[in-house]
C-alpha cells in the first residue's frame, strides 16, 4: 500500500518523469529498511529476553535476600521442616509477589528438599545444574518443564552471612509464559516504535527521492542531448573529412591540370593532371611563379587574367597557349576563379587548364569537312537546278513538239489544200482546155503534191503514234476482203512494171480492228514489194490462219536486203543502201508506220530477206477471239 | 428571189474560200462568202442558207463557236453544217461535232468529195447520221 501510494504520487506529481526509477528506488530503500528493522528486532528480542530473565533472577534474589533472610532460619535447611513451620513458610511464600510464581523449594547442601510449596517434593533428593551452581554459591537459572508447564527455575544460594558459604539454596519456579508475555510485550512495543521510526524515515526520504530522481532525470536528459549533439558533430566532421578526401581525390585524379596560387601568382598546389600537362612535378612547381607556364608572347594575357580574377571575376574556358617544361607550347582552355575567405576577400586563385590540342585538331578537321560539305551541297544544288532547268527545257521541248505537230497539221495542210484543190480544178478542165504539155506538166505537179501530202500525213501520223495519241476506229474487219481489195488496187502499177502480182487467200475469221489503218499497212507492204522488185519479177500476197492468228505474207523476188540492214528496217527514215543507190523513191517511214499500226492491233511484223533473191514480210494479227483482240487493242 | 441552193462558206484563208466557192458555184450553188466568224453569223441570220461550210480554225469566233451560236438561234437547228478542219487529230475535230456540226472534212480535201458531201447534206436536209470522211 505504501509503495503504491509513493508510486501514484510520483506519477501524478511528475508525469513526465519516469515512474519506474522512483518506484525502484522506493522498493530498494523499503527492503533495506525492513532488513535493518528485522535485524534490530532480532537484537532487541535477545536483549529484552536477557533483561527479563535477569530481572527474574534479581527478583528471586531479592526475595531470597530481602524477605527470606529475615524469615528463614538455618534450621529450615537442617532437615524436613515440621508441620508448623511448614505452615509458616507457606504463608511466607504466599505473600511473596513474584510474577508467575509456581513454587518455591528449599534445598539443603545435600540437595535434599527440606521444604517446598508442593508438599510432594519435601524430602526428595533434587538434582539440577542450576541447583548445583546455587549450592556452589552462584545464582543460576534454567528453563525446565514441570509437567506440561514451561518454567524458569531460578536457584540462589542461601548464606547465613554475606560472603559465607551457602547453607542451602532457594529454588523458585516461575511460569515462563508470564515472563514470555513480558518479553513479547516489550518486543511488540519496540517493534511498533521501530516500525514507526522506519516509516517516518522512509516517508521523509520520498521528497528527497523525488527531487533527486528529477535531478537525475534532468541530468540524463541533458546528457542525452549533449551526446546527440556530440554524435551529430562527429558525423558532420566525418562527412566533411570524407568530402575533403573525395575532393582531394577528384582534384588529384582529374585529367585537367588543377593548381592553386596566391593572388600574386605563386603556386601552392599542383595535381597530377598539371604534372602531365606541363611536365613539371609538384615538387618542382610548388612555390614557383605561374608566369613560368606562359609563353613570352602571352604575358600580357596573364596580367589581364590575374587582374580580373583578383578583382573577383571568374574567367571560363579562355583559350590560350601554355608553355611546357620541355619548351613546347600546348593549346589549353583556362578556367580561373578567385578563392575567397570567410570575409569574401580574395586570398588566391584556382586555375584549371585543359589540353585542347585534340579539340583544336578536330575543330579544324570539322571545319574542313564542313567546307567540303558546303561545296558538295552547292554542287548538288547547282546540279539539281541544272536538272530542273533541263526538265523544264524538256517539258518546253515536249510542248513545242506538240505545238509543232499542230502547226504542221494546220499550216502545211492549208496551203496543200489550195494546191491540191486548184490542181484538181485545172485537171478537171475548170480553167479551160489544157494542151498536151500543160496536162503533162500538171501531172508532175499532181504526183509531187500527192507525195508531199503523203509525207505530211506520215509525219503527223508518226508524231501521233509517238505521243501515244494514235486512236483506232475499231470495227469488224474481214481480212480476206481487205487483202483482195489491196491487191486489186495495186494491179495497175504491177502491170505497168511487168510484175506478176498474185493473191493466195484462205477463209479467215472476222477480226476486230481499224479497217482503214490495216488497209494502209497492206497498201504499204504491197507497194514496197512492187517498188523493190525489178521488171519480170513476182509479188505474192498469202493469207493463212494459224490457231488464233491470221498471217499475211507479202513475198517478192526483189533486190532483198542485207542482214545488217534488216535490223534497222523499222527505224524512222531508214532507207536501204540499195534503195538509195537505185534512186527508188520513198521517205523511209512506211515500215515504221506499218509496225506501229500492227502492234497497236496486238500483232507483230517480221522480215525475212536474202540480198538479190527477195524479201518476205510477215504480219501476224490476232483473230477469232474478239474479246482478246479488243482487250489488247484497248490496252 | 432565187431558186438556187444557197451555201454559206466561212474561211479566213482567201485562197481556200475562193476554191470552195468556185467548186460550188460551178456546180450551180449560190455562195455566200464570210472571212470570219462574225460575218458568217450575220450572213447565216440574214440569208438563211441551205448549207454552211465552216473552217474550224478562224481568228476570233472559230467554227465551233459559230456552230454553237447558229444552233442557239430559232431556226438554227435546221441548217446543215459541214466543218473543214486542218487538224490531223480526230480528237480536235470531234469537238466540232459535239458543238452541233453534222459532218467534218479534213484538209486537204478533194473538191469532188466536197461537192458530193454538200449535195447529199442539202438533200438529206440536216441528216442526223454522222458522215464518214471521203
């Protein structure tokens, strides 16, 4: 209960304080006090017991000396007392007020009981240690049992005169419980007093305890705070040291040259990068002037840089040249910054120099490349412009060609129309009767104007073919019919030249095509054959059908054409050397046109010839399958 | 008042104008000559010819446009129109047929062919069928 109250009060009075400490303190002091108390009680108990026994002895002695001496007689120890005397002694001992008195016995020197308050003992021989001592002259006491009762026996010697030898002994038995009660009471009082004293002591300790715990607590707190501060400071210090180490390592391992100088230019630090770049070791350079590293022609630069940095300015990537130990120069990029103290005063400079030899070289290479690229680009652009101009010219030419076709078409045909028209009027007698010569001359004009007309027509036709503008007027064509017509028309010329012209026909399916154009092809081939066949020769037109195609062959026994020239036969304006030599008229456009028309119909044309023996031109045209022909023509 | 069929001829080339005129006059037609499109339109409106022979390429109003304007007049649809074209390509001449011409003839043409075509066109009185060249 007490502990609890201390605990709760400590807790309520200072909730922030750790209650456990106060509680523990209270328990420890409590236990210590209880142990002290118990020890004290034990000592006290012994003391009280001894005192009580001593008092009992003293009482008995007093009884013996003060009371009995006056009443006891030596005769009382001589032998068994008689009845009268016994009654007197009974009365005497009746009056003795001794706490817990049980019985009294008188014993003679022989140890025989001469009198006892218990009549049964009178005359009996008594032996006990205490009694023996008393008979020897010393008071003694002993705890004995009389029946069930624990008694304290006190034996005192009885002397006739002080200092004389005892004539017997008086033995008094006291009920021990009576003494015990006294002892227990004394003990209880003492214990209560002790307990109260301890309690007071302990109680008085509580405020002290609380104060000291609070002080301890505060001190702990302060200590903890100080420890934390210390640890933090330590950690910071460690970090700072690590940073310094790292910075030093960075500076040392940097490939750039890093040096520290005084404002006056005296070198204070010199890293390995600087050793490599300039060739001086740190030992050689520290304490030297930075001017040692500047080529003579750059001294003014150093002065200007020093002035600016000492004025607090930073210089970044200033490109200049440095002087090496071996006297060679090196391209460097300088970064120079002022070093300031805590009052912002410039106390030195930090110099970083970087080797830019490679960069310079690369720069010049790059510039050369860029220049080349510019030139190449300009060339490319010029080429592109030229190409564009050329394209433009080509488009212009194409347009001019179209215009030319129109022009030729219109401007050549119009005068030809007049020439042909009026010529026809004249020949028809519209200008009056013609003389024989007039008629002959006009026939020449007529023939040549017709040639001119055909030439213009052929040219325009070819121009159309090449421009992809050849249109076919499609319809059903009976090739047999067409061949027969063509041969019939050519008959007069053949007869005139004495050439045998024959046609071998075979019924052929109707094909889809442009009848006029196909007729033009046949006319051309037949007239060519007649043209190149000498008098007395023969021309044969054969018509046959194989599978899906009709084959038309025009065979002559003419002058033929050499194999070299056969390849050129279908080229525009090509004329064989024979034709030129023999002055056979022609434009060299006929076969070109024939080929264009045949191919437009989905067919093909080929030539077989042996010089001096004759020529066969073979035309193949798709027939029967109308759909296929239509599709190919349309394409 | 004449009983001869009247033919309107328009061409900017005087030689061809004369050639066509001669050809037709010799065959008994009365000819109206126009040197350009405006004149042709005026004569067509004034004289109501039986046939018009128009050159396709004329400065100013060309044969196509003359055809279009004649067709746009009240009696214009009745007049047979023959176009003379110096163009080599049918494509260019076809435009004239789309404009309302009845037939075309490519230059150079034969005077005999022209007479035959003119005669048949007047007889058929605006035949709707397309007449093939010579």
